[in-house]
C-alpha cells in the first residue's frame, strides 16, 4: 500500500468539492433523516410537551450519567432502584473526557448541558468522518472507498447514537486520529490522541494492540524488542495509558478506590470476566433480543476477517481484541452500538463492495433502512435501541 | 585523513534517542509503580460506603445477645446489611446479588463464644447442584458449607470465638461460589446484563446466641 500524499498542485476548491462537500452532505442528510424519523415516531406515539422534543429524545440510556457528570462532577452517590437504576450504579462508571468537553461547551449553549452534549457529539462525528476518510486514503485506497466508508458510518444501524450525548462520537474521532497519525509516523500527535482516547473509555487502551502489531509488521519483531533503537515509534504506545491512569489517580484521591470504575461496573452493571464462549452460548440459547445481539456480534467478527484478506493485520488485531473484550464482559447487550466504532471493518467492507456500485448502493440502502427502524425504536425508548 | 563522517552530528542523535528512550522507560515504570500502589491501597468504595453506613447504624443501635433479625422488604433490620444485598418485593428476605455480602453490627463485649445462625435459601441450578458458602468474621474464615437440593434451606450455623469479636464489632462476610438466576439459568460468575432476579442466597433471618460451654 502506498501512503496517500495530499496533492500539492490541486486547488483548495477542488479538495473542498471532492471531499468536504460529500462528507458534510452525508453527515447532514443522515442526521436529518434519522432525526425526522425519530421525531415523527415520537409525535405519532402520542408524546406531548417536553417529552415530544427532539433534544430530550436524544438523551437515552447512559446520556443522563454523562450530563450529570458534566453538570455536577463525580459522586459516590447511588441513585438506586427509586430512580430506575440498579444498586451500585454511580457516576464512576463513566470516564471523564467526554463530560469534561461537554462542560466546556455548556456556557456556549447558554448553560444548556443537553444541547452542549448534542453539539459536541455531532461535531466529533463530523470530524471523525474526515479522519476516517483520510485514514482510508492513507491506506492507499481510492476516494470511492473513503466516501463509501463514511457513508456506511452515517447510515449504520444505530448511528443515531453518534448524534446523541454519548461518547461514541468522540471515541471514534480519537481512535481514527490516533491510528491515522500513527500510520503517518506523526508519533507525538498519535500519542496525544491515544492518551485522550483512554480518557474517554478504558477500551481505548486497545490502541496499543494496533500500534504494536503495526510496528512488528513494519519493522519486524527484533526491532520492536529493541525499542531504544527507535524510541520515537513507541511514544504513542507509552502515552496511550496516560489518560486512564490520570482517571485512576483522580478516583483514588476522590474515593480511596483507584478502581472505582471497575467497582461500580462489577456491582452496578454486572461486569465480570467470563470466557467468551460461555457468554455467547448463554446468549444464543436465551431466545430473546440477546440472541440476536450475539448473532450480530458473530457476523461482525466474521466481517473482520476481510481485514486479514487485505493485509490489514494491525487493524484486524485491534478489532478482534475489541470484540473479544465485549464477549468476555457482561455480554453483548446492544445490537449495533459496539460495532459502529470499529471503522477498520467497515473500510474492508467498503473496499469489497466499492467495485460494485449496485452492491454498494444496496448495502447502504439496507443499512439505512435498519438504521431508520432503530431510530424509531430509539425515539420510543425500546430496548432494541440500547 | 577524515572519513567524511561528522561524529558530532552522530552523537546528538544517539543521545537524543537514549534520552527519549529513558523518558519513555520512566513513564512506563511510573505506570507500573502507580498500578502496584493503587492495587495495594485501594478498597472497593461501594463496599466501604455501604458497610460504613451499616456500621454507623450499628454504633447508634447496638445489639444485645440474643439477637434476632428479620430481613426483607421494608424491614428495619435491613440497616444492618452492608454491601451486596437487595430487598425486592417479589421475593421474601434479601437477595445476595454478588459473590460477597456483608452484615455489619455492634454488640457489647461477649463473655462467651457465640453462635451465629443464618436462615438462608441457597440457590442452585442444574449445572451447579451444590453451592458453597463461606462465612468470615472480621477477616477470619470460620468455615464453609455446601448446600443445595434437599438441604438448600438448612440454616448455616457459625461458631464465633469471642476473641474474634472482643471489641463488639462484627463484620460478617458471606461468600458464595456461584450466582444464578432465580429462574434456574446458570450464569457462572457473571450477572447477565442487569438481571436483578439473580441471587446467590436469599437471607431471611440472622440469630445469635451464646454458645454453650464445651
């Protein structure tokens, strides 16, 4: 694969027309359609007053936790069953970077933390689309694959999450940025992005898997085992855990429990390490939505094999590690939300179908239809939109 | 006769490399040191918080032997329960939702050894027909019991040496090996999502009395 070099002779106007306009158009069109669908569903369901507004409708599931942290900071308080939460659920179940940024934007939105969260999520998603496109071009793939990948992310089932006050958008942005700059050997920028990534979610640490495998792929195992020869290439790997450790330090100072996140996750959300086959078999036999979640996760894992076919071993290692982590935890409780951010898989899928315009169109149409159904389910607060 | 190589130009590059490597190594060592420190000094804040509340209640409401407490929905004795338990309307007693549950209370200084009796229903499933319960008091294990099937409701009687509770403070830890669903699904060590119908044991009552001299 040859690295993508931004053409120096092309005019800015040409770049804007070729890249910026399509990406922004896909972003705006997909958000508009999903939000209109969700809004219409809300109206038809008989919701009225504040409950029929678009902004509150976007605040589902973990949103209130993030906005609560943005407004009031962290607390050891357990809301409990009286407030619709399981015993043990606390704000320490969520990492700080996204709420911190929302807090920063809140004064700009007149003190409205909800709209600040929506603004941050959408800006991050738009920026993520650019980074994903750049990443595709950095891999030596053409503009069509880049735009198709971005389109898939826009219409992916449950992509309404990217516009909701949740951390998926910023996680996707920082993951794509870290991987892009690492491939371009801009190690300090990659390291900063990776450190910020682990301050969004702990599974951001899996960036190290990508970086490690890519270094081995590019320089061989012996070179990697002698890091003093090229220490600059290890900067992102060493900086990556920094965000996480800063949060551990804060938790220790605030609660006496550096692993407050894990404590609340295990007691409040039931996270425990279980062999992945046990979780999957249990879910597949459950006969409920969980069985569908497990089946979709297996399909995603199979799609990730395309990365091996295209020689994207580092990306494969990252994606399969992410999938295994979900399988080993409390199980797959979401249909699509965990898989949207594994953008390398969707690059591989886009690469496979880009040569068949009809196939690509059908794929995007199918994804878009499912995304529309999920958006309606989201508006109704249905469990399938979790 | 020179080689054409300016060694002054080579040295800074090597020095810079080693400086960078040393900085990265220091940061890596810092991570390890921080992790070891945190592991040694951290306590599960939820357990500490909940047990602290139970202990605070116990200090203002000291118990006198013989004690008899009933646990369940809206029971005042639930205040003596530390971390791990849930009282819900659909099931009598309180359920242990995790592998460890605490009962925290205060008594006067005991004159004799004590007998603590836990009236509990121990959950088992087809895959796990016997469950093991271990009871510790103030960090000392006092035994383990296997229950399930015919003896699932048999009370757990724990002989407590008076030296263990000489200061009158009781931190009773009940540990179970296996958690499952009340509907008989075997979930191993994990809770399946947020299914609150999971339980390890259902605790209805705790009694204590003076242990007869042997």
